[in-house]
């Protein structure tokens, strides 16, 4: 009897964690956290009834890997991911400890736990079949961020595919996903099942037009970007179209960019990316920030949801005629959402009105509706488990109308087959 339990990301986006069980084999897919606004504590996966024998991690976003080090307070289980994932995760894990200290919150794990987690890590390369204790698994490029993977497990004659987060259409950094083919059971993310994103060409044009409007009016273009994936893509996108305007990069995205430069095989056109990075200016000091904020420049900086980071300093000190560009989803309760909805920010517990124009541009690294349905059809599974979505019931019904046995899982729920 096969069992799949959602320990997180069932009927919600965030804290992805799923346990696959079959006759003593227990495979953990991801182990993330759910992040809210600045003053709210993260939410962690539900506790195990039976701990896993092995963990397979799809990618380095905190909602998929953010709680993994906590397993190594006592566990010694092996875990697998692509090489970029473990390098990126280490940066984000250390930042998690730092933020917990700053917020006077309980630390979910320690530096020692991080070191133990790294000790028990094993590399998984794309398209490589790995065997472990009676099961085999393969990682396939998910096209989401560097090192992201959909994970195929073959167990007791069944093919089980955990999609992770994926994107089919190419971007300037990634070619798009590689699909592993037909399977028996599919766990698919469905974050944007009810909408399609604009094409990258459309998003890129909107970005460049907005930047040029701001700079030509004498202002500074302040682009809020996630450190992982978005900062790196924006560096290349901006430099693909604009060669003559200074570009400054600030925040944690600088560290992640260094990791991207370590892995040329995971980037669509590495030489173009390398040249783009070499053409921008990494902000290393307060003096650099003063230069960056001068009119006529472009700034790419964290935090992507305006929850701390250098971006707030730039917004508060921006020249007149400047503009703010948001390039990613803004979670409810964050400064980014507040700015979009109310034109206000909370800085050091004070609510401030912002009179700079704000533009949202959809650069999502997730699949949209058409891509998700195509992904399911190509997998042609006997069972589809809909996850990583706030309410998967409606999408599951739609998949049923297409002839699939679709089940919307909730956190804490177990399905048996």
C-alpha cells in the first residue's frame, strides 16, 4: 500500500513537504517553511509520524528547503539535490539564523545543524538515475531557477513524479523544463492554475519601457528583486536591451550571483550572463549606495517584497521623478503588497506614505495555467495530486473533467493507493 502525506503545501502555498511511504520505504520530498509578513513567525511543516529514510529536495527556495537543517538536530538521513541547490541553500540558511536573531525569534536550527546537513548531502545531476535502498530516482531540469528539479521516483514498479516548482517556457537564463514522460502518480504544484503569465518578451518590453521612462524623466529606476533567480535574470535582461545606463546591484543577490557564476552548465547562455554581470556595479559600501541613488541610474536590489534590505533605503532617498518596479508576487502582509494596495510602507514600525510611482511586472518563474495543464497531460498519470495552491479543489475538478483522477490534498491529509 502506497501512502502520500502532505506535511505542508496542501491547500496552501509554502512549507512544501510530502512523505511517500511504501513497505518501509519513506521518501521525503522537500522540507520548507512558510514565510509571512515582517512581524509574523514562519510556519513549519507538520511533525513526522514516521521519519523518512531519505530526502529529495527540488530546489533552494526557502519554501522548499528552508527547514531542512532542523532534521539534523538528531537525524543522519541522506539527502539529495543538484549541486547549485546546496550552495544556494547554505546562504539562505545562514540568513535565516541572522533574521531570527534580529527579530528576537527562536532559531529553527543552528550553524552546527547546517554543517551536519551539508555532511549528509549527496549530489544528484540532471538525468542521472540513482539507486538507494531498493528505490531509484532521477532529477530533471524544472526550468524554475538554477538547479531546480522535478523528481521521478521508481518504487515497486510505480513511477511517482514530484514536480517541485517548474516553468516550461524559456527565459534568458533557462531553457525551460525537461519532462520525464508518463508516470503513475503525479504531485503537481498548481500555484497559478487559474492564470497565464505574460510571455517573457512581453514582460521584458514592459520592464525596459518603464526603466527608460523613469530615467529619461531624470529619476532613478529602483527594481525590487528576489535574491535568488530574479536578480540574476534581471541583470541579463536589462543588459540585453540597455548598454549605456549604469546598473547597480545590491543586497543578497550579489552572493547568489557569485554562485550562479560557479555553474556555467546550469545557465542557458553562460558567456552572455557572465558578460552581463561584469558590466554592472556591485554595491559594497555606503559610498557606493550614494553613487547608485543618483538620478539616471538603474538599481536592482533586495528585498523583492520590500521586507527589509537595501531597497527601503533607496526608496526613502530616491531623487524626484524616480520610480519603483516590483517584479515578483507580493505576499499578503508584506511591505510590497502594502505599497501596491495602499501606497504605504512600514519602516522601523512607522507607517510612511510613498509618492513615487509603482509598477508591477509579472516575471514569475512558475508555470501558468496552460503550462500546468500541458505538464499533467504529458505525464498522463493514473492519479494527480494537486498541491502548492491555496485552494486546489476547483482545479482538481477541472482536471477530472479532462479525464484525470485528480485529488486536491490538504496539509495533514494522507492518500493511500
